C-alpha cells in the first residue's frame, strides 16, 4: 500500500484549466445535482504539474459544477495521476476516483496523459502575458463509503488567459466532452493549494 501525507494536503505547481459547457444528459453519474444552463452543465478540465514543496506529480482531472441545497462546489468525475501515493490518498481520504496514467509535460504548456488503452487527452496552450493574482475557495463533493464527502479546497495563483487546443480520444473515458470545445481557458502559475480536511 502506498503511503501518503495526512490531510490537509498543501500542494504547489502550475495548471492549465479549461471550462466547457456540456450537455447535461452526457454527464457521467454524479452524487449531487449538476448546475445547468439551458440544459448544459459547467465542466472544468485541467492538466496540473504539482511540484515541491509538497507532493510532486502530474494530474489530469475532469470536474462538474454542482450544488447541494444552496452550497456550490465541484464533483470530480475522472482523474488520473502518476503518483501511487496520490492515488491512494485521494481515494481513501476523500473518495476521489484517482487512476494511474503516464504523463508528458513540456514547458510550453503542451501536456498529454495515457493509460494502458492509449492516449486519454492532450492539450496545447498559448498564454497571454497579462494576468492577475486570484484566490479560489470551493469544495469537492464525492461519493464516499455509504454517504457523501465534502472536502474544502482553497487555491491561489497568477491567472492568465490561454488559447488551448484539446485532443480527446473519441473512444476514451473523456469522450462525453465531445463534440464540445472549451468556452475559455486559463494558465495558473505559482499556484498554491490547500486540500482538506474532509468534513465529517
């Protein structure tokens, strides 16, 4: 069994984040209700490169904007990492369905992830030089044991606009994003994140 740090995790790195509007009927099953706009759900995808201080690994994640009563958050539908410790901790601490994959990440914001079936997704990004420091505070909502886990997430970083080109395997686990294209994308540099502890 891979060992992992106790919660909360404090992570640092860089992320390429895109926002999509996807048909709500195409979404994978969720533990809470998605937020929809004219039948479309708000979905975020991201390639992330976490670096010291904190755990060092890569991640590809897809999450849906959801609500529980008057509370808003995100529910992670699929996520891949190249760290067995991150996979074990995500599953056991917060109910996040992490899987293992292999990653390539280039400094020019070109990234890809692949598993035993082939390439899951890749992205190429061209960034702007103009940006702003922004904080974000939300929670993840995940099915956990026989109930629901809500885990606070707080992050900040230097956010710049990004032009992206995503390539998603039409027969792969993120095919439900197709035929849509990202509504907007951002590059987050100098990112610091605190994840957890899970609300009990």
